[in-house]
C-alpha cells in the first residue's frame, strides 16, 4: 500500500484517537510503503488540537471542503463554515507543520455574471494551497436542490454559463502555474495527488467502510452504503460487498474514459499490448473528426484532450469505446 485516503462523509469529525486506531490496524494487517496519507476535512473542524493529533499519527495532506469563499453561497449549500474560517484553516494547519493541501471548489452557481467565481478563484489561489479540485454544481434528484428545481425554487445555470466558468478556471490556474493534470484537478509542480493519480492510471485500490469502492485490476465492487446494514453484517462476520464483474472490453473502455481525463493521456501502445486492439485503425474516423475540431491531440503515440476538448470529455471517450 502506497497511499491512504480518509474520505467523505466527513472524517474530520472523528476523534483523532480513532484515526490513530485505524492507521495502527492498517500497519498491522498490510505491508505499507506510504507516500501520502490524505484526510478530508471541513474548515470548521480544524482545531489546533486536532491538527496536532493528525500530524502526530502521520496525516501529511489535508483536503479541505471549501466549496466557496462567498458566505451567502455557503449558507445556500448549507455549509457550517464561513469564508473567514476557510482562510484561517490553511494558516492554522501550516503553523502546525502541514505542507500539502487541496481545496475543493464548486463552480456553476447561477448568477448574473462570473464575478463570484473569479473572486473564489482569486481568494483560493492567494492562499497557494498547491492543489485545487473544482467540480461543477450538480443537481441530484433526491437532494434539497433537486426538490427546489422541481418546485421552481431553484434554476440551475445554463450549460454555456457553466462551460464559461470552466474556461475561466483553466485560465486562472494557468496564470498561477497550476497544471490541469486531470479535468477537475489542478496542481503546482510536485503537488499532484498521488492517491487520485493512481486511480486514473488504473491501478488497484481497496475501499474500506460503508459505500467504499474497490478495484483489483480485473473486477470492481462496493460495500453496502447503509451504515446499519454494514455494521450488522460485520457483527455477523460477513463482508457486505457486491462484486461487478468486468470483461476485457469493460476494462478497455474504462481505461479510455479515465486516461483521457488526464494530462498524460491515452497510451496507444498500452491499448495494443494489453487489449490487442488497434485503436487508431478501428477508431480512425472518430479520431480524425475530433482532431479537426481541435478537441483531441495525437502526439508521441498518445491521445489527449485539448483544453476545449475537456469540456466534451465524456462524449469523446464514449465515441472511442469498443
């Protein structure tokens, strides 16, 4: 094991002694050669005591759920923190000795112009966290936002508006020396997330806890999401795990999908050697069309998306599926 990632829900509300307990058991059970231990945290959970405890047990990277630096938007998202706490969070963590950070931001909030988003980006990059993860606001059916949209209380931004904010994001981060190494992820040199990069490279990973996903290189699976069902199953000495079998084409298509999201792109030789598929020959017309549109770049036996192509990543990947 090279990386550990304590992810959402909100592991920062857990008492540090339980983080320590989990890490000690992982050391006991697995062979560890750790390069990175990340913990997701809300800014309002970052007390000096917790930060010191996390640092002492080996946490070396914090992923902060900032979402926005606008207090009205934070209230709309029903977040417990405010913008002042977000700014103070990194300063407090740096004082304790943390050096690696990531900030989560959400774009696409409907407004008259892009000033709110530009201000969020400016404020975030002023803190120079080293890493940004930025996601478009999505409206899920069974959430409060979904209900508000259905009843007319909330109207999402147009696709064009969201696309414009994505392009602003690309421009802002580039001027600050942050490389877009994956569609939603931007990092200054040496600050790319090792854990997430391994996922996009198709390496195996093990998910522990309710709702956690795993992949062993051939098949994937997920633990039951319901906490009560999960606990009861463990008490009955069972593993509440559902396996999704993947054939060779499933694995190839997943590689196409994940590799095209990255700056290193899709390795044509890897596809040929691993899956015995001639991607260039079999998908020549699709590749040519995307090249002509300026969305796909073919260089050094690698296919990668251009900046404008990243807006259409899923549909381009789908067109190259077998």
